[in-house]
């Protein structure tokens, strides 16, 4: 007597597992995965309203976005002209008021951008907030120099830390690459300022501090603690390479080369073409320096470029082939 095979139904898979599988397969990006999670986590009524809501008018969005950019630029140009004309005649308090008001106006304008403009609203808000972070840095420069009597490297940690605090809040509210950059740069400045305060303006220690902060940033982004992940790792790698270049010794050369090679390995592991591009830029600055210092000769730089370029081309082709969806192969 033939026995029947009983097929048990597979348990339904969770949305989290599906999204992770789709991201790994390259079907959607990390940003799209987070957007889907946020959408599904909202109340059913709000999701239905979003689904039924008409798409915003593209023409209106573009006009508002363009006017916002133009207005922000005009505001900064006007403030710059006003400062250049009457700066020496202004009191310290009035200088701080003018720059602080500009920073608050830019940040407030970003908060006031209506969400119904869609993606245009996000881009406009990011630009306004980035300009607001720059204005915050200018405010702290005046404050540290004219009020706290701190100059040059002695004011870097004040300006960097204060600006980073404001930028961190704005990045937390809107995690875009531009807000990420506005946070990363003052953090690097703060690291340089602290290192130079502790080591009597030693540039090697300043470069080491930059390298350390940048590596921590890239690691945090790779682990998903800093969004967006792709640009977070890219900024960290470039910052680490910059820090190593400021170290005029063999340790700086070794750190720069190690950073570039680690980025190549990470790009291959993650099959990421953007990170491979960043690795190529890192190798472009680190390998010729290492070759000229450790293997001096007229041909060292040329051979280094040829070998490095060939390896990168091969790596790019491998990553591109690995990212292709599986399908039937033709003979």
C-alpha cells in the first residue's frame, strides 16, 4: 500500500526577514527598507490616508524648492555683505546677534517646510539645515575668539563640539547624507582641537585623532548605527585617509594604506560598488605615497598606479557580476 506524503505548509515569514532578504539581494536599498518599516509600523488609518492621497504637484514642488534655495543663498550673501561693510563698527554682541539670528532663521525655515511637498521638502530642508549648521559654526568662531579669547587651534574644539551638537540634533530629526556630513566635519574639527590642546599643537597627533574618529564613524555606520549607511562609511573612510595624510611619518603612511586596503576588502565583502569607488580614491592617495617612501625609484609610482588600477578594475567587474540577479545562463 502506497503511503501518502503529507506536505506541511511553511510558516509565514515576517516582514523583517523579507526586507533583509530583499536588501541582500539588491532588490531594494537600505533607505527603502527603512521607509517600508516606518510605513508598516504606522496606524492603519494613516497608511490608508497616505495610499489614497494624491501625489503632490511636481511643478509647485520644484518652484518652492528653487525659491527656497535662492532665498537661502540671498540671505547668506546679504549677511556676508552686511558683515563685511560694518564688521569693524559692530560690537561683539551685535555680531553674535546677527550671525545667531541667521542660523536660527535657516534652521527655523527648514522646520517650516511643509511635508506635503514630498521629496522636494526633504531636499530643501536638508540644504537649509546644512546652511544653518555653517552659520552656527560662524557664531561659535566669533564667540570663542571675541568673548572667550581663544584663537587658532585653541578654538577648534569649542567650535567643533558646539557645531556638532547642533548638527547631531538636526541629523536625528532627518537622517540624510547632507545632515550626516554637517555632523561629521565638526566632529573631525573637535578631534583635531582636543589633540592639539593635549599635545602642544603636534600635527601627527592631530592626524591620529582625525583617523581614530573617522574609523569609529565608519565602523558605526557599517553596523547601522549611523544612517545613511553607505555615505556614513564613505565619509569615515575619506576622513581616515585625510587624517593619515597629515601624519608626516611611516605610521601615517601605514594607517592610510591599511585604511584603503580594508575598504577594498569591505567593498568586496558587501559587494558594494560605491564603497569600491571610495576605496579607489583612498588608494589613489595612499599607494603612491607608500611606494615613493618605502620603494624609492622613478618607476615606483607608475608601477603602483598600473597595478592598483588593474586590481580595482578586476574588483569592480567581480562586484558587478556578483550583484546581477540569478537567471538562466545562455550557452
